[in-house]
C-alpha cells in the first residue's frame, strides 16, 4: 500500500510538471515528464495504472503531437515485457485506441495491429486476425519504409488465403506491383527535400526485398493453385527461379526448374506459353534434369506424341514431385496432362492436313470418335484452332484463325468488288439504252 501511495504521489507530481511544460509548449520537457510517468508504472509493474496513464496523458487538453508520439512509442517498448498474454492484449488495445485517427502515429498503430493479429492467429482465430489486418491501408503511409509496407500487405494476403477468402486475397495482392521487386537498392538513397516527409527505416525483423519477392510469389502460387491456373503458377515459379540467391544454388534451383517444366506442359497452348517454353529450353540448368529437357523437346517438335509411352516414361517423375518443393501436382494435374498432350497432337495434325477423315483423325490421336470430336470442339470454342466437322461425310476441315481486323478487311474488299460490279453493270445498261435509243417512261 505504501508503495502504491508513493507511486501515485510521484505520478501526481510529474503530471503537474507535464501540465506546466504543456502550457508553456515546451515539447522536450512535456515528453520527458510523460515518459517518466510511464517508466514509473512499468518499474512498479502496475499494468492497469500504465494503461490509465496512457489514456489520461493522451486525452489531456491541448496535448502536443510530439508528446502523443513519444507516449505511444514508449508504450510499445513495454508490450513484449508484459507478464501474461491478457495484459499484453490489454496494453496493445489501449495503445491502439489512443492512436486511432491520428496520422502522426499511423505507423505505430499498424505495428500494434500486426502484433495483435499475430496473437489472434496463434489462438486459432484466423478470421479475426484477417479482419484486424484489413483495417489498415499501409499503401497510403508516406513515412513507412517500402519493405515494411510490402511485408504488411503480404501478411494481409496470407491471412486471406488461410481463411480461404480468395477474392479478397486477389484484390489485396494487386496493391503490390511485381516491378517493385526489380528496383536496384544498391543506389544511394536521395536526401528528402525540404517539406517532404522523411521515410523511416524498416525494423530489423522485416525481410529484405528479395526475400519479400519470394514470399509474394509463393503466395501467388497458393492463390493460382486454387483456380488451377497452370501458366500463372509457372510464371510465379519462374520469378522465384530468377532470384540470384536461388539461381546460384543448384540444390534450390533444380526443384523449382522441375516445377516450371511441369506447369509449362500443363499450361494451355498459346503465344506466351510457347515463348516461355523456348526460353526454358535454352537454360543450361536443364541439362541437369535430361528427362525434363526431353519432355519439353517433344512439345516443340511437330510430331504426334503417344500418350501411353509418354506416361510410362514420366509417371515416376510425376509421382516423385511430392518429395520436392511445392508438393505433389495432384490427380487433376494428371488428367490435364493427358488433355494437353491430346491438344498438342490435334495442333500437329492441323499443321499437316487441310482435310482429314474423322476416323483417321481418331486413329492418329489413339482416341474414340466421341473423344476426338469433344476435344476438337473444345479447342475450336476456346479459339485455339479453326476447324469444321462435317458429320454426314465424317470429315474434318482445318482453316486459319482470323482475328477481327482480318474479317473486317475481307468484308471491305468484298464490298469494294460488289460496288465495282454494280458500277460496271450501270455503265453497260446506260450504253445499251444510248445505242438503241430506248426511252424510259416514268
């Protein structure tokens, strides 16, 4: 009791000093008095009194912004030194409440929310943690370090993925431009001009830009895997593969290169897929895994691939992916792999034939007539191929895919020919009337 009374007396005396300094607008004196009050409460382990004094000091009339900032920062130093979880949560909530709506302590508030969200996550309350993190829009914080902003947004994305909120995860992930990871940090930082806000240094626990790049693309792989967007997954693995620390380490880069090869094969045929396929084949590290080089070579060779022999060759490699980075590819990927091989074979046949019997076409693809028709129809609908099926005669006719400009040009040329014919016809009619002197009666 005596200790409590002496503490209260010391606090009252310091509050009186703080008032005098505040009225005199002595920033240094007011900050020192406020910090001394918080230190007394902390040394006495009077946590409830510490919370009360934080609220009291911040709400005092005409309180200076610099003093409020010092109070919040001092309180944050004591968060990790609380005796139990309940006291820690209470202190965080107190600091969060007093800093709400104050721009000059927005960075401190963001860090407090992040700590509270981590506690909620450890308690298994993923949804609550995600909701807490989403309240903070760090992309608008001018004084926060770039790496800290990115780390905070990535944490928001991760929590959304953990609660399976894929729509919100995609929206938040778009706040980060992939180009931000290509900035050269070796250049000296420019000194801020007069009037510009000073950017704070990131805390020591914030990862470097290249580490954040890897985290970002790993999260993107999680997101795209949910929607089975194979080409986007491939691009994400390719971005991780290009990180210098990964590419220079064979133990790390080879498993990633395996994944790039698999997802390239699983990706639908298109110009971007073909470009990435050819660039991957030029990679020297691909010689370390000759089977995958052979697989990619087969895809760029205009020859029909026999699915049975290919699956027998690569089945063990496909199943072994569960032991490598990223885990197993899944049963759906095995079905999609067969589908991609069939699509490759259809494209190969379309290159060599302008017209082919449906029965012969099915024989080349090693499929039934129904399966052949279905896969061909799917490719025509997706505009990967231009073809027509004549069912009565049982033939397939291949054509060239025309874009809108080609169609418009052909229509324009046809119209021009039609007008020429009309004009010539009019001339001939007029000539005949003049020769025979026929008078038209109206």
